[in-house]
C-alpha cells in the first residue's frame, strides 16, 4: 500500500469511528412489563460496569419524539443531584417519565397526578419508586432538632409521617429510607385503578433503592 492510499484509509477509518461515536445506539423497545423491567435492570448493569450505550440521545431521537412521547417506564425518584435517573438506567430521550421531588414521597395530588398520567395516559409498563442512600429528605424527616420553616417544614413533615418509628434514630437512616420507599409503593397500590392494572399484568409497580456509593439499583420487593 502506498503512503497516500494508507493515509486515505486511516482518514476514512477515523471518519467512520467519529460517526459511530456521535450517533447514539438504539435501545431495545420493551413491549411488555417484564421486558421494561429487564431493560431498566440491564441499563443499570451497563451503567455500573461503565458499558453505557447512551441510547436515544441524538438529534434524530429529538425529532422522532417531538410529536409525542411514549416512555416505557416511569420513575418516582429524589431530586438529589446524585440520582440522575436516565443516566443511571442508561436511557435517553423519551424513554423514562421521571417524577422527582426531594425525598420522593408520593403523598400529594401533584405527584400522584403525575403517576396517574404516566400509567393511564402514557401507558408506561413499569413504575419504580426509587429511594437512595444518604437521602437528605429522609435524614431531615427523622431528625429531632430541625428548625426548618414554611415549605421545607411541610415537605419534611410529609415524609416524617411515613417514618415516624425512625425519628431520632439517625443510625437507622438506611432502614428508614428503604421503609419510606416501600410505603410509597403501598400508597400507590392502594389506588384501585392502579391495583387493577397491576393485577391484569399491564404494569409492574416496584420499590427500588439506589446506592450512591456503587451506582447499583436493587429492588426492595
Ligand atoms: Zn433524597
């Protein structure tokens, strides 16, 4: 191979590599609740193992989803900056309907309205409530010496109602977080129209826990 041909070949190879790296790979599109849950689990595995494919993150996907959204999953998570939902499940634009509040408590019409919208109108196949380690919302709720006021006091009081047994027990923070997450799923499942869809196998509702140290999501039930 002469020098010019060699350089041309290298140049072409670099162009192909650049194109491949910029273009996000398509993720499989789950068509059942079991497949949806499996994709979230697989996505978190990719994330933890640093094998992310960053699906659905290019302009083609932006244009594709502009007319309407059809996410396969909904996640009720904490606003905590260490819990970026799409990243930790290796998903992209239009994949997950995310509802985030500090402490991920669903005991409000705004949050439950969002949950209902995801299940009834968007037809998500899986709904996760995602608690996480070192949650400041739950930490504040079980703290006895808080002096918060206004909206923050209201937020912490709402969380505290679900973790009363842990107030004053800072050593049990992680248990309180897990308990709090499970209570949110119980609350969601207490709505007959949601329980009916779960019963029919149309949607899976689960409590999960994100470990901020490892990046790993585990399921609580
Ligand atoms: Zn939190």
